[in-house]
C-alpha cells in the first residue's frame, strides 16, 4: 500500500492510497488516539469511494467518534477500469430496465461477479491497513457500508473475516442465496437499514436477509423512501461507537 | 383531578392522582423547567401504570430529558374494577388460547372495548394535566406508549387529539380496521417498535399499520424477540427530545 496524496482540513486527514490496482482513501483524525477503531465503508452500485454522502458519513465518523475510515472503489467503479464482462453486464442492466424479472437476473449476475472480486480486495486492504502504525492489528474494525452494493459486498466480507466486529448493512438490492448463506454465518451485532418503499426490491427479500443473520443483537431500521430518495432519520448513531469502543 | 400521594427520591417527584374514576401517576423532575414537555405512557394489555418496565422508562424520560410523564390505568386494569363484560372478555381470551383464530377475534373484541373507553379518558387526563401550573397549555405533548395495548389505545388517541405532537407506537397486537383508519389520520412524527418474532401476531399486520401512518417522518425499529422477551437495543432515544424540545 502506498499513499498517493494527502490533504488535511477541519481536523481530518484524507489520504488517497493504492494497493496494487485498488484505489482507496483513508480518512483519519488529525490527532488519532492509539488503536482508534477502523470503519470500512462500501459504496453503492454505480457510485464510488468519495460520493458526497459517503464523504459526509466518513467525516462524521472521524470527527464525532475519532475513527479511521477507509473506502475503496469496487471493481469497475470509480477510478477503476471495467473489464469487457463488466461492460457487458452494465449494458444488460440498461437494456433490461423495462423487464423486472430480466432486470433482477442481470443485477444479481453483475453483483455476484463484483462481490467475488471485492471480498478478497477488502481483506487485502484490511491486511495493509493493519500494517500502518496508527492502526495496527489491535484497532477494532467495523463495517459501515451503506445499502445496495455496499451490503452485497459487506455481508460475505463480514462472514469471511473475523476481524470485523460489528456491521451496518441495508436493503435496496436483490438478495440471492449466497447472500443468505453468508448472513447465516454472521454473529456480530448488525444494524440493518431498510428503505421501506424501494422501487425495485420487494421488502420481503430484505426482511429475509435480516432474518438470516445469526447475530443475537440485530436491529432493523426502516424509513419511508426508495433507495435514492431515502432520508435516514431516527437511526441509532451510537451503534458503531458502542461496539467498537470499549 | 386531585393528588392522593406524593413521594420524592433521586430527583424525581412521583404523584399519584385520581381524575374521577381514573387512577393515574405523574412523574416530574424535582426542578422542572417551565413548560417542560409532557409524555403520556400507555401500558400493555394485562399490565398497569406502574409496571417496572414503564417506571424505568418514565424515570429515564424525567432524568435524562427533564420531561413530565403521566400514566393512567386502562379500564379494567391495575387499580380499576372490571365490568361484567370485562370479566367475560378475559374469560373468552383464556378459553381461546389454543385456537388462533378465535383468540384473534376475542382479543380484537376486548381491545376495541378498552380503546373506546380509554381514548376519552386520556383526553380528559390531558385536559386536567394542562390545568396544572407546572404543565399548562403550552407544554409540548408526546405519546410514549409501549407496544400492544399502549399502541392500540395510542393510535386512535393521537389521531383524535391534535395536542399530541409525536408518538412512539409498536407492534405485538392484532391490528384491526379502525386502527388502520386512525393511523391514516396521523401526520405527526412516529417511532414504531416491532418485536420481530411475536408469538401471536403476524409481522405483516404491524407492517400494514406502519404503512398506514400518513406521517412524513416515521421510523420502524425491529429487534429479535417476542413481545414478552424483547430487549430493545439500538433504538433512537432522541426521538421524543428531538420533537418535543425546540
């Protein structure tokens, strides 16, 4: 991992990094406490590591909680090239927009391909971040992914990596069997955000995913709105601080 | 309204009152601010105004938020006599325990009868509380009812009384048509608590109730557990403070 740029303002240090082909960003408090927790943030489908909403959430976690926050671009997203398969998958998504069943199938096929590549990338990123002296192997780690692709990647990642101690997931994507199987292996505390009126995804499938988590502590929060217009209110902002700072 | 007992400890004044036949309790901060908000708490079915869980929630609202909290016994509950109809309704509940459809019908019939009596009692209680100089007509009012009967009464009460500015409701009871009709008239912010694994009540009926609220701000929180064993974690404790203190 090497840093390619560093800026600092308003108490936050933002460092862009590269780990092999993966472009990432690490936000940190200017004065971080030793072994401050690390939160991994996964962006939504079609978005990237520095969308305004994700930057705002990262800044909040740095300033309010004193956490480090890392984000990487998912394969074929943000600053990353798309493979021929990615281009074909995206074309298929566009063409299937008017046909719900075909759209669902195309979305799941593309998501599965992204997840397969993204999980090992995130694990390598955690390895590299733990090499940094300001993080180290003892910093508690949480997954603070948003809804949609951030959860599609975060669920199998959290199931696979015991370093993740608590996770924020959400709905807004088509849940497929491998997601449910991964969820059944997750036992860490889960906060689950459900857009109540998602325009594409039946809320029952999100409820099925929530049901599948083996965690004894899990809370579902639903707000009206679809996954583009939803405004999260009344959500417990102490979830990650409660589980990562002891 | 007249007070029948008053005790004070740990910063909380607890005053029992009677309003006609209605026994109630008012918890207040020892040093309340002028026009401090008033929260109405409705207990669950078969319970009463001073169950340990309700007392704990009331104490939290007094000490953490500086609110007044009022609770009354529902008709036929706590310190109140039961009518012959109440006794018959309760006998029917016991006898129908093994037959889900008969139990549902009996529960709805009894709940409807309680709600019909309780809503005007609560409104008279609000009238009386607003006569107290430490509350007055300008104190913001919220409904902080728990799940089950507290919501069955709270939904039509909130729909009927424009003095209630924000409400906490929940699942765990059989939602019937009059409840849905009342919910459609509610526009104030709603926090909705759903026991995810209720042993009697299908979660779809609670979701239907949540859907029915006309409120632009409404948040559903679900935790694993049935309505006796549920442990509420990760719920936004700032909901009432946010809407009642401006």
